[in-house]
C-alpha cells in the first residue's frame, strides 16, 4: 500500500569527529528522523538523538552486511544501493529520512549523485551543512587557513581520484588534501613536481575532531616522515600559508613523540560531551 504522503530526505553533515560537532539544525533533523542512513565516519553517540529511528549502516562494510543489497565490492554499485535505499524509504514508504554524512555533505561526500536520484524520483530534499575535516584540522592545530596579506585563497582537493590515481597540483596559497594518509611520501613528491618549493610548510593531521587527533609539522620535502604517525588513520594534509605555525606554536618533536605512543592506544569513541539538547 502506497503512503498517503511523500517522505523527504535531509542530508546532514555530522561533522568531522565527536557528536557535539554537529550543528543545531543537523541535530534537529536527526530528532525528527524515522530512518537514518549513516556512513562509517559519523560518531555512534549521535544515535542518542534518534533512538526510535531505524538506523541503516551504508558504509562500505555496512552495505555488504545488508541482505537485500549486493555491492560486489564495486564502488558504483555501492552508490547505486544507497540511492535505491533513499528512494525506497522516502519515496515508496513516505518516511522522514536523514542521510548522515561525516564532515560536510558537499565536500567529497558523493552528494550530487544522491541529490540526482531523489530529483529523478520527485522526492524533496534539503542539505544541512557540517564542519569539514579541513576546518577541524585547522582549528585543532590553531592554523588559520587564510592569513591577512599572505593567504587569500584556499583549495580543497582529494589526493585520490576515482581510478585510484594520486593527483596534486598548485592552485592556491593554501591547499588541503583529503584522503592522503596512505600516500604521504608520494604526495610530497607530486607536490614538488607541481612546483611547490621544498621548504613549503606542510601540516598533517589525522582523526581531526576526535580525542586522539594527531598533528605533525613537516615541509613538502619531508612529508613522507609523517607516515610513521598517521598511517592507517584518516588524514588531511595542509600545504602552504595555512600550514605555517603561528609564532611560538610549532608542534615540535615533543608532540611527535607523544603521538607515536597515542597511536598504540585504543581510540575512544566519545568523550562524554553533551550532544546539543
């Protein structure tokens, strides 16, 4: 039996880490949700905002566990499955759906494909912005991405393309590269080839927004040294003006030494901060 009213979808940015980094509007949409499609980067503590909703894991591992979704390990198929779930629950079942994405939905979140699927099915949607990892990393390390008189442009880029190729260029005074953790040395070489001077400041931050976030200072030439600290952790790399430390705020060797120990500890999921009421 078809629903008497059509559902709608709210794309909500969960923020880059702990649950309290979500916006007030995002928290409001979650409370009203009947179905939540969430990815692996959102804090599980956010479930407290919608305890009665149906939560569906649409991260890569989650999709493979769903009996009615066959991903086959192919990215295109996984995205098609998410599109189908959105249309099924909002369109066919008339539910209020939240598509919960880590960071901001519009930044490397495959948002355009999901919006297109909803538009083709005639389903209303809205996008609630969130804090993206580049901003969380800059805030955590106190490195303003723009600087008066010297840093007037910022570029957000992904280090990996859809065909698994590594891409790097020189397009702004500050550039932030997402998904760079596994290829830091290769990224440094590509940046040098793109014309960045060897002594350009480089800041690597992994798990920005979480209690166990780590930051380390490098140059473009020594970026590969960051691998020992950030390997296996979601990492963003800031290059250029916005990576330079402010006076007296260099992370230094003490932090690096402490970071190496921190990697060995189990990462806490939530520090007990209150989610917006």
